[in-house]
C-alpha cells in the first residue's frame, strides 16, 4: 500500500513526522514501542520528532543481542 501526500519542495523533520502520523498511524494504528538496531535512519531527527510527537519510545538494541537481531 502506498500513501502519498502533497508537500512543498522541502519538508522539515517535524513536518515529516506529522505527515507520517496523519497518513500512516491514523489508518494503521499506533504501536506502543519500536525496537531498532541503531540504524542511522532510526536515530535521525525525523524519528526523534516522531516519537516525541507520539508520546512513545524507541528502544535501541545492543550489538550481538540475538533476541532483537532483525527486528524493527
């Protein structure tokens, strides 16, 4: 499924986070927490703003922790 939103030429991290909430979570629900493997994409300003906006948390896994390897 693809969700498209009309935006200006450039979008800030807080604006992108709000678009994500409005167009993804509104239709699919909100998880209580995310688990990330510390990929730079999940440590970016966008994700920081998104989690703050949602009042949820991002749990970072530790290296070589087999229970969380491959989880997002």
